[in-house]
C-alpha cells in the first residue's frame, strides 16, 4: 500500500511541477525538445529515490537536478539551434514580439553555461544567491560575480544590436 501512495504522490508532483521544470530547462537550453528530455531524465532519477525525498524539499531537489542536467547537456552540445526564417517580412505584433524574444534568447544562449544558469535561476525561479550557489555548487559571491558578468555581457550585446 505504501508503494501506491508513493506512486500517487510522485504522479501529483510531476503534474504540479512538470510544466515549471520544462520552462526552466527551456530557458537554460533554448530548446523545448531538449528541455523535455532533460526534465524526463531528471524525473526518472527523482523517481528512483522518491521514497527518500521529503515533500517540502522535492521542488528544490527537482530544480537542482534539472539545472545540473541542462548544464551538462549544454557543455556536451556542439550544435546551435537555428530558428525558422520567415519567407517574407510581416508586420504582425505577435511575430515581432517573438522575434524580440528570440533575439534575447539568442543573446542568452551565447553566455557561458554557468552565467546563463545564474540568471535563469535568479530571474525565472526567484532564487536568492545562497540558493543558487547550492544548486550550482559554488559560493554566493561567485553567484553575484557571475550574474554581474552575465548582465554586463547582455547589456553590451543589446547596445551593439541597437547600432
């Protein structure tokens, strides 16, 4: 009976946290398909030890697993995703917003893996420097310096893009 309750609680956890984890991995990798694979791998690993995971820390545990798997994936990847190019220009606000977002994600993708992870964990997941340091296995001061470098780099590329 305990196994059934564990499986029910794990299924409920996946339903509640799955979309958030896919968004996190998508921001880290820049590719939804890779993100879904990463989250699936992280959830498989989480399922193996689910009986040892406390409910109050399950979200943090999953976020850490997804972040680390995404960073490993990015370090191994040698190709860069290429978006679809429209056949002709269109003045469609939705498309223009998509293009602006895509330009931002392109700049984000050019950041070193750790800097990208720091920004995503800070601004998407809302973690503080200490929590980010725990996920990335570094100090809070390293998190702050990585964030400062990443933001400076983004500002530079945004300014260069405006010229």
